[in-house]
C-alpha cells in the first residue's frame, strides 16, 4: 500500500490538489463535491453548525497511524478546507488514547516498498515517501479553518507531529506526550523537530526529542504545549466544542485571514508580515462580513455571517 505514497498527489487520488476550472458548471460541481463529507476508512467525520469533528477511528489500535490513515488525514483536511460550511475543526481520537503514533507494521514495510537494485533510486523513493507523509500532516496546517486538537491518553511519536500542526491543543488530565522516535532508533521526520520548538522552549523540545520521556498533563500545560486542561475526556470534548463554537460564530473571512497572517508571520519577518496583511486587507477588508458586524453592533444583536 505504500506505493500510494510513492505516487503521491500526482496520481489523481482524492488527495490531489485540483486547479479551479473556469467553466461555471464545473465550478458548481466542484463546490458540490467539496460539501459532501468524505467516507474514509480510518477517520470518522461529523459536521454540525459549522463545526466539523474529525475523529481518528482505530480505537482497537490506539489510533495508530497506518498507511490508510495518512491519506485519510489529507483527504479529511482538504475537504474541511474546501467546504464553505466548515468554519472550525475539532481533531479527536476514538477510545482511551488520542493516538499511539505511526503503526509499526507500516514502518516495517517501508524497506520492501522502496526496494530497488540501484541504492540511489531506492533512497530517492524513500525520500518521496517521507515527503508525502509530511504533506499528509501539512494538510492540517494548510486548512484555512482553525483546527483544535482534543487529546486524551497517549499522544506519542507521530501523534506529536500531528498535534503540532493544529492551531491549538487541549488535553484531558490523563494525557501523556512523548517524542518516541528516538526509542526506535530514528530521527523524527514528519514535523515534530520543526514545529515543536515553535510551541515550547527550544531546550524543552530538545529534551523531549533526545530522551523520549513522558510529559504529563501538568507539565504540558506548564510548558505551553496545551492551552487548557480538562478533568476527563468527556469534559475535554465538551470544553473544546464550546471554544470551537465561539470561533464558528465569528466572521469566517476574518478567521481565515487571521490564520493566514499568523502562519505567514511565523515563517517571515515582522516587516514581511505587515506587508502581507496590508495586501490582504486591501482586498478583503471591505466585505459583507464587515457590514454585518457593524449592523449587528448597531442593532444590539448577534451577527449572522454567511459561509
């Protein structure tokens, strides 16, 4: 199945990025396709009142990320990005654990999948696999809608890569974080080492990566890895949904612009960020959402923004 990773998005798979058509009929068909919730084998999706819940759904394996789940993640978040009625996403895991990281059976099969008589071509194929897996997780970051992770139980190895892509992280009191790749003799390669130092102090990120030790809920809150702790997984989900509904009530255009600016500013200078937001607002500031917000303030009522 890793051959799918080798083909990547150029294969025309559901995760492929399709350029918009100039044909109005095709554009309408694309919109209809975007609004249909995808049926995935390892992820369950529910949508209500602008809030999409994307749930890792392999509880019998502690939601370990197998080959299908990598692709399902990209398909789920490509859909969430494209669907106008999705305003915010909650990422959760079924069962007692959020995610146990990469499925080790998949890791064991990589060598066979990239085997070639020429070592250079084998190494090139492995590089392409790694880049494709990185892109599956980067789809969370590319999603224009805020993504809130609700984390309970184990969040280890590849799960750290996963939640590091989210806008915010919230956890139950039983959570255990661990950058576990070091304990299986590999360098984490799908995002943890690049994103985690932007979430916690550099020295803490290095300690976690070098030692593979567990970080409990209290320490995760202390170091800023999570925004807020909740007593139980059930209370966690209720609390994260409440935060998500608050976000969903805001101007979708302003929320998308805010995420764009925050992500852009993280990777650019302050001057570049200011220039980017000036260009953005030159195009987006005068909008139906601004008119509605002003009208709602004047009429002393909650605003009602279109998708």
